[in-house]
C-alpha cells in the first residue's frame, strides 16, 4: 500500500498496478498535515527568494523613462518618486540627460551600480534587445510593461517566446509583458511602479490582476475606500511569473492579511488547489473570475459532460479550496471592505439596530435566507433597552428606533448590544432624515467599535462622502456600506469563511487497485483511436478500482443467455452491450425484471430487432445478462474533462431523469474525504439518502468511499475522457449496493 498524499497533491503512479485488496491506507491527518506543512514552508521560502528582486527591490531602473509629460515612462517614474521608494532609482533614456530632475543613463549597461529590477517601457520592437541588455548587465528581474506580444497573436506570440527564452537564459524573473506594473506598499519598500492615476496606501491587501485596465479601476476604488495594499501585481500575459508564484509568496508574507484575485483563467488546478487550501486556512482569498460562459460548443454525450458546464467547475474548484468567489467587481469591493476592516464573526447571531423599518426587513430576510440567526437578547439587554427606548420604538430584534433614532441614540444603544452574550454580530442601519447629519451617525457607528472584538457592519444610506474619510480618522473603523444588501453579504460571507477555517482538513486516501490491469483493458480501444468501451469492459475497469458491480455476462444468442440467467438466478435484466449503444434505456435497449426463460427469450428477440433496426449485424452485437439488484435509491457518479480545469467529478441522484432534475454537485480531483462527504450532503435530495418517513439510510460509508475511488481513478487513468456510473443503486447494506450500468469513453493521451 502507498501512503496518503498530503494536502491533496496529485499522487504519483504506482509502478506495479497488480496490488490486491480494497482497503484504503490509513495515516493520521496530523502526520499528513505536518509533512505538507514542511513542504509548504520550503516552497514559500523558495518563492520568496525567487521573487524578492521583483517585489522587494533595493535598486530599480526605468528603461523608457521619458521627459515627455503624460508618457507612461514619465508617469511610472513620477509615481515611484511620489510613493517615496526606499531604494535607488535609475532613469534610462537614450538621449535625455535628465528625467524628472534625475540623472538619466543612455542604456542599462551604462548604469554604474547593480540593479535588482528593471521596468521595460519601450516599443515591442526594442523590448527583446533591452531585456537581453538587462541579462548581460546582471539585472535580477524585469517587469515588461510594453504591449505587442501574445495578446495580439501571430508575430506577437513569437516575440513573447523569445522574451521568455532570454529571461530563462539569464536566470531572471519577469512580470508581464503587457501589464500595468506592480506595487509594494510595505513600510520598508514603498514602491508604486504603475501608470495608474491612483495613490495606493499601506495596508494588508495583496491583489493580483490579469487585466491592466481593470487594475487601474481597482487601485482607484481602493483609494476611494481607503483600503491599503501590501502588494498589487498586474501580471499581464504572465509569460513567466504566474498566479501560483505570487500566491506562494503571499502565503507566508507577514504584511499580507487578505488576498484578492482578478483572473481570466486558472493554471493547473493540481498545483493551485493545494496551495489555495493552505492559504485559506489562514488568510481569506477573494476571487473574481471572468468568462462565466463556455466558449464554443462542447460535444458531450455523457450526463456528466452535459451537466458540468465550464463555470460550474470553477465554482466547485473555488468552493472546495475555500476561496471566495465574487460575481462582480462591486461585490468584490464590498467583501474586501469587510475582510480588511472587521474581525471574523465567532457566531451567526445578528442584532439589527435601525431607524427605518424597510431596510431592517430587507436585511432580516437576507440574513435568515442565508442561514444566519436573528439574535434573542438576554434579559439584561431587554431591561436596558426598555429603559432607554421610547414606547413607540420596537424593543425586539430588529430594534427599530423610528425617526426618533439619531446619532446619540446609536452611541447609547450600541454598547449594550456589544455586551450581550447572545449577540455575535451587529448590523447598524441608518437612513438620515433631513434634520440629521449622516456623518455624525456614521461617526457614532464607527466609534462604537473601539475596544470591541465583535464585528459591526454599518449602513449609512446617504452620500458616500459622509463617511468616506472615517477610516483615516478613526482607528479600527468598521466597514460602512451604502446599502443593507452589501453589508449582509459581507457579514454572511465572513461568517461562512470563519466556519471554513474550522472545517476538518480531511484526508486523501489511496486505495490498493489494479491499475495495470485496467490499462490493459483500455489499451485495445486506444489503438483504435478511442471511443466508448463495451459495457462489460466498463464493469471490468470498475472492478479493478474496487467499485461494487452487479454480476454481468456477455452472451451470443438466446441459448447462452438462458444459461447465464439460470446461473445467476432470476430475476435478471437483458441489455444491448455494444460500444454504439450509449444511452441504452432511451433506445429501448434494456429489459428489466425478467422472471423466467420465456420472458428472457422475448427480451432477446426485442434487443435483436433493435440491433437490426439500427442497421447492425446481430452476430456482432452481444447481449448482456445481468443479475437484478435489490431496488434502492439510484445515484450517479460521473466524470468529464473541462478544457481548462481538467477532470471534474459529479455526484447526484441518478436514473434516466438526471439531466431533467439536475440535482448534482461537482468537484475537482483530488478530493478529500471531507470534500466527498460535503459533496454528497450538498444535493437537494440528500434526505432521501439519509432515510425519510422511517426508512433506513443508504450505506453512506460506501458512497463516500466510491467517490474517493473515482477521484483516484480519473487521476491515474488519464485516458478516460468521460464516465457515467448510472444507475448506482444504493441500499442500507453494502452487499445490496451495486453499479448496474456504466459507460466510459477513452481517448489517447496527448504526447
């Protein structure tokens, strides 16, 4: 047996696939976590050493610094000076002796000192020569802001490949090309090397953007919201430095508390997945992923392929790694405001204080729908509220002060809500009447946070200018939003994230399987170019990986079918079994509940007529006789390959209506036992599997095990392109559970 892989890393193939037995290896979660932790620490140290010249430079050159106002080179240089960079800056310009009152050098090779980082801001026609000069000079890293590379296709692709070859030749690291630049606002660096019209401040947010234009907007909005950065990196075409490199760097970075990503595509989920799992145990990661619709048609004849649309797989991947997906930039800004300005909730009981009923009702509905609770105040709190509030105010939760509620009222009541042990979160809503200054109410809410550990989310339904400056004026200012929905979403998301941090990490078991035997079954079909395996061969592959299957036998002619049925014992099923008949039941190719020889002869005749109707030779198509399984709940296990995310696993309620009911869930392998359990529990029909109205539940341990076996199988047998185990009949006893039909499509692996 082989040991479980720590942290969900892809398992190496076993050299010998002829192992026997079906028991999973058991090792302690602590040992796996410790091993992975050591590996993560080393990886983070390596990442830091490799990216320090980029993100923590002590000397930089601006190649393309220009005396021309409003040019990119001039703006980048000005922003570096304006941020008070803690290092040496060398402008490089072929003709100008001075740029921005600083001595300029004709070439990077003319700079007298060593350079950590060079910014390349020249036409793409010169960029390759400039990067070569940087390599010859011994520059340790480059940020190529210049455009005109892979993003334009054609010759641009070749230019980018040549650029990357140079970077690798000289052992440099590169951000870009085609990017906005980068920022490090930690106190000992203070580098703002972008051409964005924004002034970033110091904070705990590390932001990665694949879009330069969107990066400009992010920097401007963060300035407006007064949220500070540790780092901001626009990776552009990400020819060298990619998202997982930066995530590794930020994983252990002491200046980074929150990570945010705007991405248009993910890298290898087998690399990114374990990394995100580790980071999200300590730091929230908020992601906006563009491209929510699949580009182009995807031919998928399996149920899994039809149900696992591209965006569904992204949702599944982020959910199981603990990353938080925001659907829009506005949503992301709201969440980042919460994470950057508020502690995580320790519970889900919410107290609502308002001076208007409408917003409070909207907030209450959203909170309850999202699984939060409206707090029940303690007797002491109720007594204090009764003494403080006028008779026309509502003393219950939500506390509605009506128009009587002014800033001083909030100052008086909020300490009582903070002190209540039955309250975990406070939501303070304020709609300013004409006679009240909204800035005063915002200040009252912000000041209430002083010395408190519980989170409070403010809502001031007025011009943002009334509270925009509070974070600069008031230490530990809480998040304040313009609308209740934004505050409620931040509140719920932060609570759910806090629960994720408490969630068991889970184990990644490895099962003893017969991998080589399974490959030998697949091999003849790969030589023919791939396609669907016959049903009998599918069942043999499943048996190699330890799935329970209903006894089945291929037969030629009526007499062998009768003999097989009598060996199994009635009742039996009779099916068409060739590679062509993928959706058997839809075509009338399945006869169930056959009780005797006469019925079997009739079923054989029916299947023979179907084969002839399809234009096939009955002598070349074999029938399948299968032992009937005790009736139970039908589930489906499936797999398909997403063009970007790789293999995806599906679980749901099965049968022929699976695509109508669409009660399924998706995950990306490798998955842990915790993932598998959550995957099963997340479908709407889960109560049917648990047992309702006095019925016994199904063998849940077997179901979890089979999900994990499928995760292992699809990673080891990379030739599998699509797979459905449907129906997989589940009963209370393991011995009564079996896969009764399956289809597997294989394709030759790309060399």
